[in-house]
C-alpha cells in the first residue's frame, strides 16, 4: 500500500503505468492536513495498492473529517466513512456504465483494445455498458492547465492564502527554507511552474486562472448530468474510459530539450485532469498488458458521482474479478 497526491493524475497515471490500483477520492474525502499543497482547488490525497480491496481498506483508514477541522477543503457536514472494503463486492448486475467516447480519442491501439475489453468484462458481470458523450471533456486539460501552473506558481512563491481555516505554518516555513537554500536542486517541473507562472502573472495577471475557474462549474455539471441518480431519468452509475491514452513511456533522455520534456510530461493528462477540476472520484485499475516482447500495463479509469467512492471501488472490483490474473513481482524484504 502507498499514499499519493493527485492534482492532475499523479495517483492514477503511475497506477496505470505500473499495473496497480490508484484512487483519487472525491475532493475533500481524505483530509489534506499536513500535506504540501500545490493548488488548493486541485489538491487530492488518496490510496494506491496492489488490489481493489487493499485500496478500499487504506481508504477506510485515511478518509473522513479531520477531527480538529484543519482542512478547509472538507465540508463540515461530511457523512461518516462507510466500510468501503465490505461494499466492494464486485456485484454490478443491473448497473449502467457509460463508456465515454471522448476518452477514447487519440488512444493507442493497445489502450483502446483493453478499454473495450474492460467494457466487455462488465457486460459479462451483468452491467449495461452504453456509449456516452461529453464534448466538453475534450477541453478539460486546457481548462486545468492554467489552474495547475499558475496556482502552483502562487503556492510555491507566495504560500497558501485566500481561505478561512487552518494554515500549516511550520510546513510553509520548511518549504521556504529549502527553497532559498536549495532552489537549484528543484526538479525541472518545479522550475517550469515557477518560470511559467511568473511570466503569465506579469504579462496577464490572473485573468486566465480566473477564466478557467469560471469554466469549472459547466464541466462539473456535464459529468453530474450523466451521473445523476438513475431513478431521476436513467443516468449512469459510473463512467469508463482509458486512464491515459498511451502505454508507459520511456524515461526522459538526458539530451531532451525543455519543449520535449514538457510535451512528454503533459501528454498523459487528457483523461485524468478533468476529475481534479470537478472533484469526482476516479480510480485506475489494470485492464491487461500490451502485445509484443515487452508487455506493458494498460489501465482503465472508473469515475463515479461525488461521494460515490464506494461505487467506483465496486466497479473496479468487478473488473479485477473478471480479468486474467495480473503478474506481480515479489516485494523484496528490504523495501
């Protein structure tokens, strides 16, 4: 088991490319207390594990309202945490799953194949899988980018601000101390956030950040309408789409240009960034492996209603029970 943070896909992308399970929970379900923020409105913390049941168990341990209410991301009227592991039975008979067509665009053949295979697994388990469309999904990564880059710049250079609630002062002090002493050792991505954000802030102010925040409600509504309670008009219980459009990529070469590094880094976000914007729970699970001498894992993503994390885990469990066993390497004793 492991913990991760996800502002654009950083739980789900490695889960997809490593063949394990990774859940970005509903925004606010897991308290972000004590974790370095990137951008307040995108911050999620969640579990990663070998199996769906292990993921559910870890979610049970970390989810719920911070008892001293130090995370302003959490609603104060949160419901008690259910027993996710007990609800993840894999029983999906009668459920309606929407196969999101925009999520299949620009996919490699292996990724498309295994996504369709996952849909067939769910059909075989008794679910009704239907093609659905959300055209605004195509624009979700573009809406997300200014929030991630400009928000990340503001947090790094100025610190968190702008909300009522608890501020982790000691965490901020430690970050700024390290920044001033070891800025040259920051990763390429962090330097990119700072340079890009500084340029945009000086040239345009916060107008692009603000415009994109203004688009988030429309994007959220588009998913909510498909995921509304089925009793209100036959909507979907969950959505299915590839986690990422590509198989795992090679590590960046030492001679890569900055432009190549940026393109490489952002190319996998087409299907993940949307749900950091909207807060819907989204889980990646392995659906199979590519053909060829090097068999690479391919993940599919399951998205549910906000606060419907139990449904997402249950659908993932159905896929896990139907697919071929996933070969797992042994865990070394010294890890």
